[in-house]
C-alpha cells in the first residue's frame, strides 16, 4: 500500500473513533471499531496481534494496575481516608480551587494508568462545594493531573525517550522541565482563572476546621504516599551480599498497599466495604475502556501506522517542523499513551533531531505527542474521569484545547528561534 492511501486509512480510523460516540456508541466499542478497521485496512500479522493480546507486561499488567488503582481509591473511601484528605488539604490551601488542583497535581506524581480517575474521586467533594459543572470539574482535574509527565523520571515515556535519543535522564529532565512551567501557566490562564472568576466560586470561603493539620493529611494519604515511595525510592534489598536500594514495580506497590487496606477492613469486620471495593474496581466499564485503549495501541504498532505517516510527509516535502509536530501528535491521538507515541515516532524523527541532539526539537516533538495524548478520546484518564463526572469527553477536549495550543505555540516559537 502506498503512503497516501495508508495515511488516508489512518485518518478514517481516527474519524471512526471520533464519530461513533456521537451516535451513542460506547467509547470502548468505538475505540475497538477504529482499531479493527486499522488492522484490516493496513494489514497486520494476526499471529503477532494475538501474541500481543496475551502479553503480560505491556497488556494485562496494565489492566490489572488499573484495577488495583481503582481498588485503592474505593478502599480509601470506605475507610474514611478520602474525606479526611480533602478536609486537610482545604485547611492548608488558600482557596477551594487551589486545593482541588493541588490534589490533582499530587496524584499526577504517581504514574498509574487512569490516574485522573483517582484524583477525580478525591476532588469530587470540592467540585460539588464549588458548584462546578461536569465539564469544568473534569477539565480542571484532567489538566492539573498531567503537569509532570513531560520530565518526571518515573514515567516510562521519559525513560524510553532518553534511551532512543541517547540522552541521559538528568539532561532530559533539565531540558524538559520548562514544559511543566508552561503547562501550569496555560492551565491557569485558560482553564483555572476563567472558571474561578465565576461569582459562585469566587465568593466561597474556606472553613478552617479545628484540629485539621498537615499530620492528618499525611495520615489520610499514607496509601498513596506508600505507593509513591516504594515505586520512586524503593526499599533496601540484598544483591550479591550488598545492600542496595531497589525500586518496586508499580504493580507490586499497588498490590501490597491494597492488601494492607483489605486486611485493615477485614480486621474491623467491614466485609461489605471490602466487597464494595472489589466490585467497584471490577466494573466492566472501566476495564473495558482500558482493554480497548491498549488494543488500539497494538493496532497502531502492528500496522506500522507511523511509517505510513512519515513517508506521506516525505513524499509531499512537508517542512521538518511540521513533521516534528504532526507525527508524534497523531501517534498520541491514536493511542492515548505517552510511551506509544515516543516508541513509534521518535526513531523516525532522529534525522530531524540531529546529533548532538537539538533539545528544542526534542521538546517540540515530546510536547506535540503529549498534546495528542491530552486530546485523545482513547486516553484512559480522560475517559474514566469524564465518566465519573458525567461529562462529554469532546467538550472537555475543547475546554482544555486553548491551554494545549498555548504550550505548543511557545515551544514552536523557541524551536523556530
């Protein structure tokens, strides 16, 4: 198949995913339909697709991690940690709005699939107190949950990008940190401030509670802090007779903390609460969307979709900066996964990035892919948090788009200069 026809098939696949939900088709089914169209239209080795579907680390492990993430929130809710955490943050924050985005940003430090759903559950009482509509609540939570992934070394996309580009992690972090600053500014100017300016929010005063302090915040947040500590810092481990600090895989970090919470509930004979948590985390809606999104990633990779796009741009002599923007953006839009757009497109962009690497080009490529990631209807965080607040995902995308454009525009200006 030639590059032009292949690129057309990719666009049709995207259109399928965008259009079907407008006809009341569940987003998970729309994603599956788009993925299947891509597989049949571009052709794939079905044996490899089936192997990918049985793969533990990049497929079923992610689905189980989503289950464990949902479980930890449900169990924390039943124990009473969520309410205590929200009250504590409210007591420490200067306003309800700053409390909301602080909680979302805090959860963003933990790279769990669908993590914006975790923060959505946490900030839900605040959104109700502020009388936010579903679009406003989802947009604030969604945007500020995603401030750190540009450089935070716990995210797989950062690790993979640095390996492909042959750049050290510290160098990558130093040169990409400014993207988070741009995201904070863009989020404030185009999302936070316009919403907080509303009269019914502006006049709300925080009621400082007695006895609520930083200690209670740490106590109520210990399950999340424990997961972050185990995953980021690790635990002492003996290797060849020497004690080393070994990071714990996110899967095991979540599993250990979930088991501790379940033991705590069972010890208090809260059997119904434990069962509620398990039932909640096993909801087909959440896990079905996760399955569909991961299947779409398989379809993109197994059909070499990004190669068709790359050759299409070369065929028509598209300028380098447009290639650097569009290629990662499309990959991010189609997969909703950071590591997918990095792995699929960064090797193709090496001639444009140069050696030694042009960090302005790297920032433009990463920010563009992340823009597609944030705009993607298959992005787990967007789908799950929108479902929680009962918001239209396309209206949420429209709401955060000015902030996305702001970040890309500044990075493009830096690249061109």
